[in-house]
């Protein structure tokens, strides 16, 4: 569960501590859980990037987010759609 107002995340009653950007990434993905967000969209919307260039920012944050969610429940919930972007696990 993502609580935007309090910036809290829990997975089956286990609280998950996230950095500000990890929280924003998860909140954006959770806003439309069945949609695949492109890497470009996420970099613009979460990080405010205008020019994308070569950055591993999204990949490193998504990796840390998956690890933290996996520790809480055993599932990562955040899925990489190769060559496109990310979405939440159904």
C-alpha cells in the first residue's frame, strides 16, 4: 500500500523505508498499476530530466526499490519491461 499523504509504504502490514526518489517512483507506478511507463516518462516525471542522455539513475533506483520490496514480502512488485520501461507486477 502506498500512502501518498503520509509518504508511507507497507507490504502486507510490513513497513518499507524508502528514499524520497524511491517513494516517488513507486507512487508514480502505483498511480496506474497496469500501465507500462517508459524510461523517458519516469525520468522526466520523477527526476525532472529534460534531456535524457546516458544515465543509470532510473535503473539503480528501481533496483534498490525492488530489493526493499522483496525483503518485505518476497516479491519485487516492480517489473522491468525490457527495452521499454517499468510497471507494477499484476
